[in-house]
C-alpha cells in the first residue's frame, strides 16, 4: 500500500527519537516469563511476542490494550506468548533482538517510537512477521511500509474525536473546552484536531460560540507538555487551561490524564475529563466519576485479529486503518454522565457518525481516505 501522507509520517518518525531520549537511557530488561494457554489450533511453532513502548503493559492505555489483544489471541490459539517491556529508546532494538533470539515468529511493537527499530529488524529477518501499532514503518520516507513482512495497525482517531468534541460542546456551560498533549506528533494531534473540528461543527449547527483552548487548527499547534509522563509539566498544562475557565478537558498522551484529573479535583469545579485510547472509565476507576467519555482506539481488537490471522497461517501485511465504519475507533459510553448530558445528544451523535461514515460530514486528518 502506498501512502500519500509521507511528510506527515516523517514528523512521527523523526520526533520519536526525541520523545524516547527524554526518558533517559537504560539497559534492556529481561524478557517477562512466557504464559502458557491451553492447547489450540495454531500452526506448528507459532510464537507471538510483544515489545512495549515506555509506560509498560499496565499503563491503562495503548500498551495495556495491545497486551490484552495478545493474551486473548494466544488463549484462543493455545500458544505461549512472550512480552518484554521497554523503559527507554535504548531498549527498543535489544528487546526486539531478544525476541528474535527466543524464536518468536510474530513480533508486535507497540507505539510509533519503535518504528525505526522494528523496520530494521524486519528487513534483517524476512522470515519473521511483524505488527506495528500506530506507525506504518516508513523509515525511508518513500510512502511505503519498509518491508513486506510488516503489518501496520493505525487509527483515524480524528473521527471519534470529532464526536467527542461535539459532545463536549453540547455539555459545556462555560462555552470553553480545552485540550493538551504530550508532544506534537500526528498520532497525538489527530485527537486534538478532530476534537476541535467537532466543536466547530456544534457551533455551526447550533449557532453557538464554544471556544477550544489548547489547540490552534490553523497553526496545527497547541499546548504540549514535552513528554508523556504524569508529572509537573502535565499538571502545569492542565492548570493553565483550567485557570482560563474550561469545563471540559481532553489530555492526549497516556498517563498525563492522571495529572489533569488531579488538577480538576483540586479546582473544586465541575470539570469533565475525556479519556483516550481505552475506555478509561473501565481501565481506571479512580477517575471514573470525572469522565464524560473516552475516545477509543480498538488496539486490543486489531492486535487480537492480527495474531489470530498469523497464528493460523494467514498473516496479511495490508495496513489496517481503524475508522468509525470498521469500529476501529469509537466513542465510549457516557457512563456516569449519561444523566448529565442532553437527552438528544446520543441521537445527534449517531446521525453525525453515519454522516462521517458516508462522507457527507468530512473530517480532516492525515489518515483521511
């Protein structure tokens, strides 16, 4: 498959080194112990393995979702799996090498930051199948995935974020909603830009004037913490938006939502939080009471299906792009906020989703087909 958005992906790959460099250096951790499932129907010798990005497999976000997909598929196939956690950029290549040395036949890399190491390993090991989550692995920037044994799993989250923006504008009484991210990579800003487009659509449909703080669509830039840790920088970013009067807040970047939640609680105001990747209401009950909804990426489903296909000898390197139509992205339920949103909101969102799917409501993104 050829991608017409090569320049967009250049930013992902080039910036990935900076992101992981901020985490510091460290030696590769020892692989986790393999888990054994009941006997099943996989091809002989099939051994699926996974390398995490920084954050670990219990990050309540994309690493955890990838791991859950691996476990589900391995259980269904009746095979052993191996996982290894990365704590910094220095871990990526050694971790992949450790899995190759353990005779893994399928290696799943979680996160765009591993694209460079995954691409090099795939080219050097053409008999091993690779799955890349959140990156097409186009390290030479020619518009194509670098090797025929790599399957990208990527997500047009702008579509689900559009719905979240519309819902947030509907919910907001302050007429101000905010968003901030870890770093300005396409896989992060796609949430923020889709969110802003949804607010714009609400305003055009309702004749309203809800503002989006923290993201400028024209400049394609906004408020970023410089990393993906729940730290003082994330607290400062959230506090700056809360101080400007927002009553809905979308943090994009793994655990930085935890910093946003602490700022919301300290404010003493009714400010709704939005989750990303997973349905955070389910993965982190400690913030469930704050969550309006979450913008979901079905990483678990994508991984599970890719592992099942590879395990039965049907590995397909065709990129999977998650959309509303194929349920690769979705808006989570309102859960505890069900009684707090307009009774008409869900019906409006269903209509909008149908319009996005049939193309009558366009949503701009670097993955738009």
